[in-house]
C-alpha cells in the first residue's frame, strides 16, 4: 500500500517454466529457457538457450550428472560435472558439487561442498594449470602445425 511492489519480487525474476519432479529420471540432453527446477535426476547435458535469462535450480533432493550451461545456476542438491554460469552461481548449504565451476559471481553458503576448481570468467589463461591448461592451449597448437612452414 505504501511502497512499490519491486521489493516483493523473488530473488530470481524468472518463474519456473519447467519442473523435473522428484520421481523423474531424465537421460539425455536438455535445452531450456526461463526457469528449470530440478527435484529429480537428469543424466546428460543441460544448456540454456543462448541469450535467454534462464535460471537453473537444483533442489535439495535434485541431482544432475553432466555439464551445465546457464546464466544463473542455483545448487541446493547434487551436481556431478562442470558448471558454466555466465552471470552467477549460488551454492546453498546442502550443495554438493563434483566438478569445476566457471562463474562471474559466486555465492557460497557455509556447509556447501565443492570438489573441483572455481574458475572466474576473467581468469587469464596463464593461471590455468594441468588438464585445463592443456585443453585450452591444445587447439592453438593443432592449428599452428597445420600451417606450412618455410625452410
């Protein structure tokens, strides 16, 4: 009555458009836009449509095995695989992530567990080590070898 309604909006502007129920198991890749809420299991790659304001939420009993790519990723359950979030990653106290997290902004509650690396979107290539560095540099070496050299 006395204030604007903008403070009553949820933290995530997108409403849930797709729900994977608690007893559902999906095997295969998923492309989505809007809000995807996972209470069940997904075994496969989960990718938000390019340019969409998508939010992927893994509920406390939810589980994903595979790579995830979305602007905003909220994890309260289990994630096995790499997360690529172009905007933000939120890890709740019950979050369990086995894989690397590529992020621009990360919020991690006490109790969340990550077995992997946190890699900032602006991290220079020189800071990468091990397999991540090899994977990033390997295409450049292959291209360089393909060009003929003068004697």
